[in-house]
């Protein structure tokens, strides 16, 4: 199981590095499009509770989804993560 976890961490690191190499203005436009797609989805529309992550570094900024969900009266939760071991 450890090998799968390590592989997942490596893949995530590679993708974050690739995303960080994209200019900030391009990332922002992509983030906006991603958020619009989430907000337009049936999964979002029918959900009473939304689980998101808090974006750090070059991760997709999903905070507009949080803001829209709270404004719509939905519950929003964020996982608690340990940065040392990614748990």
C-alpha cells in the first residue's frame, strides 16, 4: 500500500509543478472556467454539502465555489491535512 501512496504523491507533485509553470493569468482563467463548470454541474446543484480543499501554491483556486455554495445556503467543509506525511 505504501507504494501506491508514494506513487500518488509523486504524480500530484509532477502535476503541480507543470501547473506552476503556467503563467498566473492563464491559470486564473482556467480556474474560473473550472469553477463555472463545477457550479453548472448537477452534482453541485443537488448537493446540500460541498467538500473542497483550500488551494495552496499553484493549485486550482476553488474558493469561488465555496463563496457561491455559502451564498446558496449549502454547507462547505475542508479536509484537515498533515503536510508532513500527506495524510
